[in-house]
C-alpha cells in the first residue's frame, strides 16, 4: 500500500492490476488497534498488559486470555479500544468472504461506520481502505498476494548485506544466485558441511 510499491508497479508493469492482500489491510487495522490501546491506556490502567492478547487472533487465545478480552468487550460502549478490536475483527470477517459484490458493499459500509465513530486511528485505516479500495477488491477477486515478491525482495536484501563492500552489480547478482539457488557444493568439495 506504499506509494513506492504503487509507483514501481505502474512504471514497470503498466498493464498489471495492483492488489492489496488481506494481510496488509489487517496489519494496518492491528496497528490502529494498538495505537488506540496506547492512547486509552494512559487513562485506563486496566488495559496494560493486554497488547498481545488484543493483537492475536481471537481463535488462538488461551481460555484466560479470552476471558480478559471478553471482559474488555463487555465495556464496548465506553472503551474505544474494545470498539477498535471489534472493527478489526469485522474487517477480518469481511475479507474472508468470497462474493466480490458482498465484499465491496460490506467494506464500504465498514468504512462509513468507522468514519462515524470516535476511534481516530481506525478512521485512518478507513481512509486508507477507501483510497485503495479497487486494489483490495481486486485481491478479494483474485486472492493473489505479493508474498512471492516479498520473499524475493528479502533474498535480495540478504544478498546486499552479504555482498557489502562490493560495488559492482555483477558481484551482487552472483551472491543472489548463490543464496537463491540452494546449490549443493558437497559434490564439488566433500568437506563442505551440509
């Protein structure tokens, strides 16, 4: 969702359809939830220690952690953190759906509801979703992620770190091939550790 990603895709792949996957959308919502918790924690000390319980998937929480989250949700009308958590979970459920028209309508309505709320960090997420609405709907339609590209980028960044001091692109490219190729050097040198 970064402008650099959008610009790079538009320049290098002008006919490509840019998609923004569920992982990145939920990550923005999780950051907004955490920011809301931090703001509210200053006046409500009971929120201290709930960070990881709120950020984790509700289905994977232990019984005691679920009880703490449920206790917070019981105060839904007074705690903005509880409202932010509900918004994030609603967003997760919307993006799980497979019907494109339903996803589009529910996502737009979700943004409207959030914009009317008093949860300021979540409003930023709603604005982000509206600005990248077509890309999010494209992901709901294709379910294609850029995870492969991110993995390749990670390999390239690793190669750049390992090739530090070398200025020529050909050297860095050789290091990338050595890292990504998963070559078996034991046939060339039997003393190579596996």
